[in-house]
């Protein structure tokens, strides 16, 4: 499966956070997130392993008692624990979930 970059297909995930599935296989899903300055992704957990790349912007990530401020070209892996993200600047992130998140697959809402 191959996809070309597109400006369409974004869906709201939370207030100030829009997501668009980029490509998926049987076991993984790659998603692009557009994150608006001031938005908060509240503490949450899910069964998916998650790796990500911050393309542009700046965010603060809290995992358990640790906090990290991420800027462009920062990569991260989130295996477990309750994470929270504060969006410090308008940002774009690309993240891969394994297994694929059914709720983010094309055609799902």
C-alpha cells in the first residue's frame, strides 16, 4: 500500500488535535497528528505500543513522573504508563501504533 501526501482526510481526535491515517498494514498503523498550541492530550493509556517523530513544533510529554520537552526531529517510544501531552506550539507528529488502532483506521469514526 502506498499513499501520496494529502491535505484531506483529517478527523478530530480531541479539541485541538486532528488525526489522519497515513498507511496501515495487518499489524501497524502510521498516523499524522496536527496539534494546535494550547491543546492538551489528557493522561491516558492504551494497549498499543506507540513510536513517534515530531516533525515540527514543540510539545511537553509526561509519562508517569517524568516530563520531557520535545522539539522538531525528536523521536519517542511509549510502551506503557499513563501519558499526557501539552502542546506548546502548533505541531505536526507522525506516530506508528502496533497493533494497528481500529479506531484510527480509514472509514472508522
